[in-house]
C-alpha cells in the first residue's frame, strides 16, 4: 500500500489513491502554492468541501492559520510588503535601507 492511500483527508473527501495521483500529476508533482516536491496534504474548501489541490505541510498549515480567509491573507501580504526593508537609490551607486512603515534603517548589529 502506498503512502498516498494512507492520506486520511483524501479518503474523507471521496478521493482515492488514483485520483490523488492524477491531481498530483496535474500539479506537476509539486505543492500547488510553493512548488515543494511530493506534497501530501489534500486541501479543500471548508465551506463547500470541494477539493482545491494538494499542498505541502507548510502551505496547508499556513492556509489553516489564516482560516482560508482571503482578506486575512491580503492583510498579511500588505504587512510583509510594508515592513520589509527596501534598498532605495538616493544617489548613483548610493543606497539607503528604509521601510515605509517603520521609518528607520535596521540596526547595524542585526
């Protein structure tokens, strides 16, 4: 028995080993989000029960932490973009590190 047949969520959502392998093949054998090879987690919409794809452990857990809420995910993306230090060209060959929301460069010790 392969490990695909042992994936309980697949069976719980009416997906057998053959369908799991077919879906994984359609995804190129990688996580539908990040591309990690050999994902093992069947993702589904918790409201409808419909299968969305196969994800790696981290992507599946990440969606769960955000409760599959697109607005929460969008806010997280906005947060990451707004708090990521950016190199800004202030003069040819001279860059300054800044963050739009924090307003000060990182400590030289960090």
